[in-house]
C-alpha cells in the first residue's frame, strides 16, 4: 500500500466521530454502545494549492488511488489507512491550482 506524503494547506480541520449503536427509551433515556472494534473514524477535508509542478504529483497520486486504500498521517494523529472517493481541481489562474479532497479513514478486514 502506498503512502500519501504531501502537506495540505495550514488550518486543516478533521472530523473524528464514534460509530455508536443507539437504543432510545421513554423519558429521554438512551443507551449507546460502540459499533465494532474500530468504531472511531476520521474524516479530513483537505486543500492543496500550488503551481503545476506542485499540484501534478498530488493529482497523479489521487488519480491512481481513487477508491483504493493508502496510508496517511493526519494532524495530531498516527498513520492510518484512508481513501478518497473523488476530488475537486480548481484553476486559480496565473499558473496556480487548487485541489480539494476528503480523506476518509477506513480499516482493513
């Protein structure tokens, strides 16, 4: 499995959420339990900006790995397995480009 080693723009913010099973009862009572062993998943919307020489390797990596798993280390985290379902390229003009992509954490069976 390949590793994504490109640095996104600063101020990247992720979303870390548990996957919980919920049972609601009367009077507002609710029970929750973790759904599986790997019940906490991360999602990271990222933006990369730069000239053609900077953006092309990022685009090439994403093109080769769309829907496939790869290693990536999120800010404040440890290396994990992520995937991207798609990305959004933007021509900013004057030879500058932007790619927006969301990395979703996944787990191997």
